[in-house]
């Protein structure tokens, strides 16, 4: 069996790693950019390791990466963000973030009665009896809840933080999605971890595993430009090659790009419901210092301005030169603007808010910056998981392909959905292949 995987990001590499581990399967991973990893791309600059966006892993002890570690023999270390050094800023006051029972009791964002109420809500989510799961959206649940404004705001803020969206859009996330996500996260003993060495620690091992199989090829700078079907075979044309024949195709790239590639094919109509899905975009502001400027905490979330700064190097020492410090600021973004000028002004205001937060807690940072990178529209997820968007299933009726990626159905959010959907697609193909072999032998 010959398999084409279109896209060399986390999901494509995951699917390829599982499939290349099985004898009798040949394959090619097609990636349009010069490097692999997609939005998990990592690069070095002046001794600092920079990720294209956040690389925190939520609930790693219950994460798909744990399955991959065992099944693919991956080797990596991780370190947990110190919960006692995570703070919220609200109206100029700092307070412990209510991440566990200890911090809930200490936090200043809730009164004593509100703390009791919130602990009860957490317990209901853990035991899977919370009514939130029965509501179409978080907003509808909060509108009918008798909770105080501060408890409602905390729910919005938690969903904003984990889904990387604004509080307004947090209210548009499905109650079932939120209940399932936090059921998993609240049961985790390791809620927020960093993979030491960044995403490249994972992606490099996946690439190595694929490359060890001589029947597999990784083709970078080679986008797939068209696809047809003849005699139950798929014919792919790329930027550099024509008439490549495959038995199966896996699309591991943003849903919107898949819809565009297939729009003039017999399968284009089936992708119509997904082509206008909106993506999750944030402003990312990375700054690295050759020395530690200040370390008042490891993470601060500005509840008023909807942005946060993470001292990545406080958890992952491998991303900085000896004695250095790497901060990453992220701002959640609205995406409803009348015109480009309004959007430009909004992004500029977010940049100024971020720099003001640096000024407050990292005085002198401007004079000590060794590396700096600002991305005003970095894609976090190709499909924002709100009720008006639809995640793409791994298979569609009347469509002969497989689909995986962070915009597809799968376990978890963000990177985990990329890993879990890539793993599932590969396992489904392997199971189908095994069934066909069994039938042929019988």
C-alpha cells in the first residue's frame, strides 16, 4: 500500500510515524514549506530557542503524547509550571491564580462564598455531573446560572486561557466541549507542562522514525497542487512532480486549505460546510535577555487586557543560553473589524498593552533585549472551537480521503487534537489493512 500524507505538521508527522512503523506500507509526506513541524516549528537565534507560538502541554499525564511515548518509543522530558508562581492581575492587583484547591483558597479574585461555589463547580466537572455539558454554549449556561459576576468571569477567563480566545468568544464554546476538556484537566496531576527542548524534541524524533524506513520519503518545498482518482488509485501532481500514484491519501493541513485544493474536484461540495471556518489567532511577543532581568513570577495573566506573559525559561532552562531569560507574551485577539485600518489600530493597541505589562514587571527590559520577535497574527489553531465552526471528521461520507489536524475531530485542544487525530487516522488505516489481509488469507 502506498500512502500520501499532505502536510508535515504535528498531525502529518504523527500519522506517518505510526504508518512507517508497519511493514508493507510505503509513503510520502508532502510539505509545502522548507521545514517540518508546521506551527510547531522551532528555531535557534543567538542561543535562544524560539517556538512559533506557545508550546505548553496541558494535562500531560492524561495526554495523547503519553500514548505516543509508549507506542512509538519517543523519549522526552517535561517540567511542570510551578502553580505557586502563577498569578492573575486584576485592576492593578496581583493574586494567585485559582489553579488548585490551595490557590483557590488564597486567590483574591473570589470572595469566600464564591470560592466555595467554584470548588463545588470543579467537583461537579470532575465527577461528570456538571450541568454545563447540557448547554449549547458557555454563554447560555452563564446566562442562566445564579453564580456571581466574578465566578462567571473566572469561567470565561479559564476558557480564554486554555483555548487562546477572547472572553467574548469563550462564551461561544460548546458546554459539552468545555465540560469534557476540564473533566480531563482537573483530574490531571500535571496541568501545565513544557516539553524540555521545545516541540523540536518531539518533531525531530518523529522525522527520524519516518526516515529510518527506506520505503518512506519526506518531500519538503513540494506542495500538492491537484488530485484526481483513476481505477481506485489517487493521482497527485505536485509543484515538482506529476502523476504520482497512491492507494490512500491523508490530508494533514488546515481544513480551509483542504477545501480550496478540492473545490474543483468531485469531492469539493462535501467540504463546503468547513471552508469558512475561522482560525484562532493571537499576538505573540517574544523577548530574550542575556541575563535574568526580573523573576517575580513564572506566569502572569492580565484579566483586564486579556493577555499574558509566560517566563518560559523559568520552567524550561534549555531554551536560553546560560543565565539567560526568555519571556513570551500572548494577547487574545478579536477578529470582527469593519476594515483593515480598524484592525491595524487594534493590533497596535494590543502591542502597546503588552509592552506596558513588560514595563511594569520587567523594568529595564527594553535596554537588555538580546532577541525579539513579534508576530501580530500567529495562528494557534486552524479552526477556532466555537459553536459556529465545525471540526472536520476524520472521514466524510462519499469522500475517499482521511483527515487529521488541529481543525479535525480528536481528543483535547490545540496540539493534542493534532496528535490524537493523526494517531487515530493511522490506526484506522492499519486496522483496515489488517482486515483486508485477514479476508484475503481466509
